């Protein structure tokens, strides 16, 4: 009997050790934000923006001040992030494509799938994958996703912006409470999951759609930014004069929509658009604050890695361009913040260039999962320990085949499909107003930066029918 009890004690001890090890494996709170550019306080993208909750998250860990998307539009950006492959490798370049149809991704394991395969409970609500039909893909629990059509029905066809027939290109306050907003409902679902006890470590993905168009918020957020005081983004008269032909063409994508720059000026609503975007940033920040508060009061507070990111940036008139779909800083620069277990630095800003493609391998390493050899991104864990360490890896962004931007700490180099070039020195020209590509003294710099561009590119994966709010456009020639 004594021998049996001893053996039983050894077995219980072993099981206890295993249980403790499992309990110590960190959870993940994965906060995805749609279309949020660098207009957050910790990135200083706009002097008036109020985002106290994102800022307090940055103080808890490392904020990447030079983080960039791999594609300046939703579907290819999220495909790149969730598979850790570049658009020029996977063939997904545009909205009217589907990662499930891409031949280059037929054997890819997406980020949530990988965590699920390695013992995590995967939970999600809101926009993570671009297409709603992928909502439940890879999740043990799916909290749903609501679009913004109900808000369009609420304001009617005239909209609230003052633009004619604005449709999705609308902006301004609407008469709703916070709780009626899609993102508030997504946030509440996630808060409930954070309050639960889980038998396994969890991967909780929260997809916040605001500030995606239309830029609607409850009035109280809009009132935070009085129109008489709101500051427009800095612009330079004649800024397009030194752009090459294909670069100038990129600015014309929205010319046939209500959200063309000329239309915004004609109807005198630039201030209102900026105020609406700032209001949306503050509303989303409030959702982030609720998530952080819920985590802090939960049993998971000390054992959860937090990553917050946006899928791409957003223009509000810079270079007479609106929305995304460019290779300039306003389209590519995004918030990216890590905090929690394994993030050894706190209240640190890292200026090294990184990409959203790096999130997948970083989370794998932070959670001590086996490395996935298929990933093209790099783990950022070394920078989470020493944000100032040497890092000789530029960020690369692609918008349709042949159009690429290389971003280092100092330079942005753009080469278009027809060979047109742009070069900007961020040490002296943070607004990218002065294209240096034609200067003979820049030849060697362009050569060095150009060495990072792909030498071959996957063809377009199968295309879907053009969506209602996308324009026919040739991105390969002026």
C-alpha cells in the first residue's frame, strides 16, 4: 500500500507540474483595428488626437514607431499578416481576391489555426479576416461580425457629410449611443470572454472596424474636435509636381467618387472629414480601454500577451489623396504595440522598420510554440528586449504587381511597375514632399534600397467580381 501511495504521489506531482506549465503558457489578446493610421498619441501623427488608452498600452510595452503594412488595402494586408507571406509571394494583391483561392497559400496555416493546432482555444469577434464568410475559420468560438449598413439606413441617402450622394464615403456624427456601435458590441463580447475561466490558454482576437468608412461616431466623440479648431494635415502646394507619372496617377483613384480631393474642397468639408476621423480614432480608443480594463480585472491579467495593430494607414488629403491605396507614409505606417509576458521593455518606442508580417512569428516565439518554417516575417522578440539594437531589415510594402516601397529608418524608396521612382529622406523630409529620385547623388542610395525589392512576383490569384465601391483602375501604367 505504501508503495502504491508513493507511486500515486509521484504521478500527481508530475501531473501538477504539467498543469502548472500549461497554466504558465501565455494567452494572447489580439486587437485588430481597421484603417487606423498614425493618428494616435504615442505616434504623434496628429497633434490634437486623443487616444489615452492606446497610449497607456504603449507605456506597458513597446510601440513600434516605424511599423508598416505589407499592402495598403484590407484583403492583401490581412492575408499577409495572417499567413506571414508577402503579397508578391502569395498572389493576393487586391480586395477582389480571396486567400482561400490563392494557389500559393493552399498549404498555408493561418495564425489562429497555428495556435489552435498547438493547444490554444481560439476566440474571435469582429473583423479579423477580410471577408465575413471566413469569420468562423480557425476559431473555437465566434462572436460574429456586424457591418455598417444599418448606419447607412439610419442617416439616409443624403448622408451627414455634406457631400452629394456620399454612400460609403460619408462622415460625421450620428444619433446613436456607444452601445449601438458595432465595435462596442464586439468589445462587449470579448470582455465576457476575458471574464471567463479557460481550461487551455486562449487566443482572443478582437476586430474593431472603426475608423473604416463611413466615418460615423456618436456625437460626443465628434464634439471633442470643434471644426473651428481642427488642424488639417500639413500639405505643400505643388506637392505633386515632382512625382513621376504613375505616382501622380495613384492620387487619382478616387477622382470619380464623392471622396475626391476636389470634391472635398468644393463642398468645404475637409475640416469635417478630419474631425470625423479623429472622432473615430477616439471612439476606437475607448473600446481598447474597455478591453484593457477587463483584462486587468480578470484572472488572466498577468499572463496575457497583448498585440494591437492596424491593417494599413489612411490619407486625409495629403498629396491630394484620400483613403489608402498608395505607397506613401500615410498609407503604410500603422500602430503596432506589444505588451505583456516576454516583452522585457516597457514605455519604449522602437524606431526600427518592421512590418505586420512580423506579428505571426513574434507571437509564436512569445508563446513558446514551435517555430513555423513557412513564415516569411521575422520575430520581433529581440526588439522587445532591446528596442535600440541593430536591425538591418527594411519594411516592404506592395500595391499590385511591380509597385513596391522600401522603408528604412531614414529612407522611403518607391519603384513602380513601369520603372518610375520616388525617394524621400525622412531625416529631413518627414512629410515626403521632396522627391529626390532624379538627383544623381542618390544613385547609390537607390541601388542599395532597390536590392531589397523582389526579383520575381506571383501572378494574381483568382479574382472575384469587382465590388460596388471599388473603381476600375490600371495600376501598372500612367
